[in-house]
C-alpha cells in the first residue's frame, strides 16, 4: 500500500518559508518542528525565494537573505571588500608567476 502524501496550503508553505527565513534556525530544525520533510521545505523555499536563499558558504555566493537588516548588509559588504582585496593580490601574484614561466629559460643562462 502506498502512503498518501499530505497536502499543504499555499499559506502554510509561505508561512513555513517565512519562519525559516526569519528564525535563523537550520532548515532541518524548522522542518522537524513543523512536521514536514526537509525536501519539501527546501523546495518551497527555493520556489518562493528564487533558489537556495541560505547559500552555501563554500560556494562563494551571497550569505544574505532578502530583507536583511542594515547591519547584516554592512557586515556582508565588509566581508566582500576583504575577499576582493585578497583576490586582487592573488591575481597579481599569478600574473607575475605567468610572466616568469613564459620567459625563455635559455636567455637567462648566457
């Protein structure tokens, strides 16, 4: 016998996603508290917020959710400024390394 999946109203889905967004709690905890599967809650979040709103910290994407406070935006901006400086330094090092490696090794031996 197959299990019948529960159906949830659009209002319930919107409220669940808003709770997830505003609470700061992990998706797994919110899903458990609401009695829904993590996959369902993730699917609702992606549909309503346009993709993975939380973002994967290792993916390089924004870590700020829609409706973030000014302080959260400022902190994220500062993180991005630091990251930009770091990436510019890396690029300059790689440019120098590429120019060294592109030199003819025979010219330096004469």
